[in-house]
């Protein structure tokens, strides 16, 4: 994949984070009334987690680690090898669970408030993630 592709994926994450921030910026009462906004926010969230998992896997493989089996594991493994701090790793692992709930429709159906709150909480975690990956790339 190489550093250029990782950097491109990071830029995509940053752009999606800006969009997601705007989508969940209004109060929940307004957010919940617009299904198009809800679906756009959910899709952006999913794409952010997917892109980050791709980045995680590439870094791990380049470090000689095995390919993670799950999105959640990709964050855990990146923390284990010292690319991410423990607290950030835990928050990002939660984001993988939220992504799976969205994609597989486990229990967010009709409960948009859970997603709304999770997205608002996890945006700063992904902003920090992007900074940490940039720092890692600059060291390598």
C-alpha cells in the first residue's frame, strides 16, 4: 500500500470527519427528523472506520504482524505494537463495534440517539487517530 496510499486514506478520513461533524452538529431533535442526514452520517461513520482499519492493517503488515481478523482487532493490535495509546485504542475499538451495529443492524434500528451520541463522542477520537498516524508516518 505504501505511505502515499496511507496519507490519501488519512485525508479521506479527515474530509469524512468534517462532513460527519456537520451532520451531527445540530441538536438531536433536528437530527432525528431527517432520515437522509441520518443515513449520510451513518455511512460517513462506516467509511471512517473502514479506512482506518485499512490503514491499521497496512501498518501492522509492514511491521511484520499478522493481518487482523476484525476491525476491532486492527485497533487493538495497533495499540499493542505501540502506535496508539491505550485510551485511544479502547475508544477506537468501541467505534468498530458501533460500525458493526450499523452495518449488520444489530440494535440501532429506530434508535438514532445511540448512534448520534456515539458519533459525537468518537469524532474527537478519530481526529486524534489521524494525528497519531501522521506522527507514526513521520517517524518511519
